[in-house]
């Protein structure tokens, strides 16, 4: 059921992973296209504004030149000057002299019939008066901009403000100082406020009182999609293939045992349970062995024999060991600080033992916790001593720091007396398989006796594992075995239950008489 859920999630992620990047690509390309359109429209507005300012500046200079002369109004010299300045101006179409409110003369000579000049509307710097959108008597179809200064006027054809727009749907509106429209503006473009129309791109540029508003219909997303579909199709196919392949790869990794184990490590699904270790002579609890458990999100507990070998083969055993140490500090730190006679045993893998990786890990995790080194025992199976010299160096350093060391599951490997003499260990733990056959006729029923004798010869402490019957416990007491653990006393308990067990055990049996010391002591 869980595998189908992973496959379903992977398929959903593949669909989402394809659709989301494609949609994001479409939206991004549309926004980029819109931004590019807006930038081009801005350049057009800048060009028109620059052209407008140049035209006005040229007409202003021409008008100031004629206004600064002292010729007799409308004399031949005056008219000739009007004509010369107009010819040399790039913007001015006509210069006139106004007297008594009517035009007396211009570049064409004396006015045969003086006509009224349109009044200027806005005052400009330098005393110039400005007006726009006036009809010319010479060409009524043309609208003129008029500048006036000290009896003279300059007229500029407003078609000069037109510029190449670069796009057939671009519209330009020019506003003179005072908000006077130089060309007719649509209703949604008002000089007094920024235009607001979701269907159009609008760019406004301003300088020296002049403003230019450029508009263009906004390209819709669907129009952009239609225009970009052929370019985006390869991208969509590539993304679909990439994401689908990635989803398959991730799902296969996630569904593999190694993938599940790695995911569980990341999700911190591993916890420690604690199996009490008791003193056989008194029944007092002296400590516990920390046993890692895999608790799935649904509450299911996975047996260690189903994942520990895989963890060792893949290197994931290291974070599991670290998690156990972290759990001891978090779960039992208060208990260990209160009860210095209590210890917790941790299992080491061959890699930790042979590499010495566990040394800095222990030092870092226990620093500042108040937990004494002798309260943390380290156990390793016989099969862990692949490189005996490296293992010996690690055990010696642990021993030097004050940690008790033990060989776990003793009797299942190949250790002999001479082998044990080379290792700085403090205790042997008799494997459960040899405890199970005590009092039976099994061929291995005497192995426990040999292990006990070997430990006595080396002055090592003994812990019997897997004690489940009173007969087994009585046998071990007769043979002076000091400590035992097993279901006869308690199963492996969660931290809260172990703390409660210790409290009841102390109330019933009292505290141990002294701290368990190193074998050499």
C-alpha cells in the first residue's frame, strides 16, 4: 500500500513538475515580452520628447534673436531679418511682427490686410508666451504652435513633432506646459492624471514642463502563447522528459530499501529503547543497553535485524549511532546526572571501532552534559574486530577516557584467550543463544561455562544476555555471574518507561553499593 502511495506521489510530482515549469516559462516569457514592449515604447517616448524639446529650443532661439533687434518695425531691413532667421531655423515656419493686436508684417512682407494674431496661453521662461493648436491663415488644415516675445511671434507647424513610431498601433500624445495637448488625446489619456487602462501599455516622459504619453495595445497572454508555442514546444518536451525521468529515479530510490532507510534517517524516525541491566545478586538495576528502533510515521516498529545489516553495508549506521547517543543525552541526561551509579551501553559498528570516528562524536555529544565517562559503556561484537590493531587503539583511547568497554554476543565469533588478552576490554556479554540452552541437553550447553571461566581468568566482568527464566537466573547466580538482562527482568523500554522502572527498582531493591569500575582498577 505504501509503495503504491509513493508511486502515486511520484506520478503527481511528475505532472506538477512538468506543468509548473512550463507554466512558469510561459508566464515569464510573456512578462519578458511585455517588459521588452514597454522598454521599446519608452524609447519611442524618449525620442519624441527629445525631438519636441529640440523644436521648442530652436524656435525660442530664433524668436529671441529677432526680438533683440532694434530695426524699425516692418522696414525692409526688418522684414529681411525676419526672412533670414526663418530660413536658418530648423523649426520655425514663420516670424511675424504684431502691432496693435494685429500682424503688421512677416517673412512674406507687409500684411496687405492686417489680421488678428491668436493670443498666447502660457507664460514660459524668458518672458515668452506660448500657445498651441492655432490654425494658420496660410494653411488652415495645419495646426501651429505660436511663441510670442516683445511684439514678435514665431510659428511652428505641429506636424514637426511627429516621429517614426516603429509600431503601427503606437499612439503618441504631446502635452505642452500647462497641460495643453499638442495633438488630440483619447479620452482615457488625461494630462492631469496618469492614464489607467489594463488593455494598453502606457509610458509617460516629462521634461521642462513638456510631457509625452506613448500608448500601445498590450499583448494578451493568449496572443503571446500562440506566438510562442512553436518556440516553447521543445522546452516543454525537454522539461517533461527531464522531470518524468527525475520522478522515476527518485521514486526508485525512495522505494529501494536503502532509499527508505536514508529517508528515515533524514526524518529522524530512529529512536532508542533501553533494556535494563540488573545485578543478579541483589536485583538492583545498574544500567541499560540502548537499542535502536525504527518507528515508522504510522507507528509501526521495525525490528533491528531487518535494517541494521543494511545500515552497516551502506554507511548509514553512523547517523544511527549518533542518533542513539543524542537520544541518551536528551532522554536520560537528568537520570544519569542524579544517579552516578547508572550506566548506559551503546553498540559500536566495525567501522566506528576501526576508524576511531566514535571518539570525537562522543566527546562532542557529552561535552557540557554533566554525564560522566564511566556512565557510558561501549560494546562491540567479536565480528567487529576485523583490524585488531586499529580496534585495539580505539578501545584503549576509550578506556583512557574512562569509558567501560565490552565484547557483545561473546561466543559467536572466533575470540580465544590469547585474542582477548590483546584487547583492553572490561566485560564479556554472553550471547543469548548460550543462555537459552542452560539446563538442556543441547551440544552447546557448556559454552556458557567456558565463557565464564575465560572471563574469570582475565578478571573481566560478565553480563548475561537474553535471560528469560528463573532457572537461567539461578544458574548464573551459582556461577557468580554479576549482571544480566532479558525479559525476565524487563523488555527494552521507551525512555519514560525505563525511568519509571528505575524509580520502582530503587524503591524495591535500593541503590548499587558502588560504581562499576574499569577491569584494570
